[in-house]
């Protein structure tokens, strides 16, 4: 198990399914704690024999058997206090010839802490969730003994319901849409617009300490024919605003329920945040002025900040470069500049090395200042880029099903980590991809099979739109709440209308704020994915 998978386990995201009544511990299990194997007969294999413990390897001598040297398992493990987010444990002390140095407390098989006393409080837990606990004594020689029999404890509380009017959002990408012959009118003809509550226009640029238009020609100047225009009327040479912004204004006239957010940053374009965050107030003021430019005043209802990894430095790094509190500093400044009611959202990546943008950012501190977080709950595994993996893996898994090369990258782990941090689930909007990720040279169809690199894609290696992959490599099978298909030696992972339906049901079950499609260009002409999202959340 890798460090990241162990992190997922340690957060209580990968749990065994045994249930206990809320706040009541179950009877001690006859099995050892998860992750501590049992011997064929008799007591469980000591932690020191199962694998070298963090406290150092066993140093048993030939003159005495290992069992004689090992500290006994702590007795009487019980939960003495349980809340929605904490569990306090107590146990009887162990004895050893050399004395007991400390105890290791395990939750769901992963060490949560070391204490010299016989009590421990586990924090940042999710409500109404079962956890397995056991304790291991470590003597003064650094030798770990037997794990105590595991107990199951369930935190109290209930998961809150989904909001009455959940977010149904889609992302329209400025870059490359004309090359794909995809226009804002397609949102009308496909029926997508009718199912949206919000539309995110991506991406503006963060540069020189502020916000700027990325492609002024596409956004402001390109003339549309009557055939491609949302209104059915051609642009004229003398109208003050053309391009995508004029088409967005026409879309709002036809579908006034849609709130439009302008997103800044995005994948590969987050480096400008570092310079901008040297003066958060000036940064926020620049963006507010741009959204309210007189040429398109009233078009954008709010802003989305797509700083992919807020704790990491990309360029010109210094001792004051971004860190865990950077996200909070940014959204505080934006809330001041935008006022108490204008929507401010944050798009957060879950890609690849989850530790980069998730585990070291304080989302809970930032949450009071944002309306919600768009979570990129996809691209956990890709065949290309910095975090590429050689194993054909479900890139948008909903839940955990172990495969080769798996480090626990899935939506459930991602979301439950944030709620355990203290982020209310109503502020988490589930991301659903409209693209497939593909691996080449895969000889067997099972997830986790080895590959020889990315499969060929229409627009880039290792990636294909859902609208194309559904016929190019049909016959999807479901796995981990998403889908995959195997054609020849190409292996593709993607979501389908059926898996979108399952993900919206999950969003309801866990009280999330809604869901969004990552790129509306990838959906079919009749909006198969958006239809499933709309029907699941209406």
C-alpha cells in the first residue's frame, strides 16, 4: 500500500463494512485489526512479525521465543466518548520486561497516533461512519507486540440532505471550441441549456497580478453567422460586442435561470496565482473590475477560481510562496471585493498525486468565504503527464476497488477527506468527466492491467470525448462506479449515462451540493450525459 493509499485509509475513507449503533462500540472482534494478519490458530500474528513496525524491527534472540519477548496485547479497549467527529478510546495498560514505551493506536489498520498513556482521542472523523480500532503496545526496546482485538465504533450524527435546489453545472471551454465546431448554440439545440442552473466559462487568465481575458478575438470580436448564433441573427460589423460574450448574453436571454461564472486559471495555467497572491486585495479588485467591465456589465453573475494546487509554487518560488493557508487568504480577499452575495466558487483538482493539492490545503478555513467547491473528481489516473501511470485504471472511480497501481484515488475518498476536515457537504459539487482516458498495449480487459503508454486520441494522446468513444470502443462495463471498455489492445475509462445516474444518486446520499460536467464539448449532440445529470438532480 502506498503512502497516499494509507492516507486515504487513515482518514477513515476505506472502511470495513461492519456496523455498530451510533456511539456504541461493538463487541471486540475475534479477528485482529484490519491490516494485522492472524495466524492459522491461536492469537493474531504480532504486529512485529507481520511487518517491520514504524518503531523499528524486532530483535528477538535465539535463546527465547519471539512470543516470550513481545509485549502482550492491551486489554479492555473501549470507546469512552463518541461525537459526530471524534472518538475517545481507553484501554488497560500492558506490561513488558523492559517496560512499555508507548502505544500505537490504529484506525482501520493505519496508525493514527502514539501515546504514552492509555487514552487517545481520534479527531476529524465523518459523521455516522463505522471505524475499526485496535491498540499495539511498544516496549522500550522498540518491539511492537500483539494488536488488541478490534472494536467497531460508529460516530454519531446524520449526513445532511442535499440542498433543495442542487447545482447542475457545465463548463464551456473558450479554447478549442471553434476547432471542434462547438458553439454556445449547441447548448440550446442539444437541450443542455434547459437543464443547467449554472454555466462556467473557462478560462480567463491570471497574469501581472490580476485577471485578464485570455483570447480577446474569440471572447469579444469573432462575428457569428445567423446559423451559429444563439439568437438566430447574424452579428453586424458595428455592434459593440461580438464573440462568445455576446453569445453568452443571448443564451441568458433565452434561459434566464442560468447563472454564469467566469473561471480563471485552470489546468496548466495556475502559475499566475503566485504573483497575484503577493497582494490578494489588488488581485481581487482587478478581477471584480474585469467582470463588471461596461462592455459586458451584468453578464457574469460570479467568479470561479481554478487554482489547481493552491499550496504549490510554480515559478519564482520564495520563502513566502503559496502554502496551506493561501486558498483562505485568496477567497477572503475576493469575498471582500465581491460582497456577501455574489457567487464565488473554487475549482480544485484531484488529479494524480492527491497530496499535491488536497492534503496540504486548508479547505475548511476557506469554506466560509465560498459558495461551493467544484471538485475535479476525475483524472486520478492518466496515461500522460506528470502523474501518469502505466496501469490501465478507472480515472473517475466513485468508490474504492483495489487494482494494480491504485493509491486510493476516487471520489469517495476525496469527498470524505474534505468533510472530515470540516467542509459541509452542501459546499461540495461533484465533478463528472465528459472525456475518456485511454491506455494502449493492454492485453487483458481487467482494470489494473499493464499498458505501454497512451492510446491515440482525436485531439490529444490518451484522451477522447465521450461522444466519440461511445462508438469507437463500445460495450462499457462498470467498475468502481464508473465504466471502461477494452477494444483490441486499447483500454478506455469513462462515464456513461448509467454511471452519471449512479453518481448523482451518490451525491444525494451524501448531501452534496450538486454535480457538474467537466467539458460540455464532450457530451453527445443530444446531451446524453447532461440529461442523466439533470434527471438525477431535479
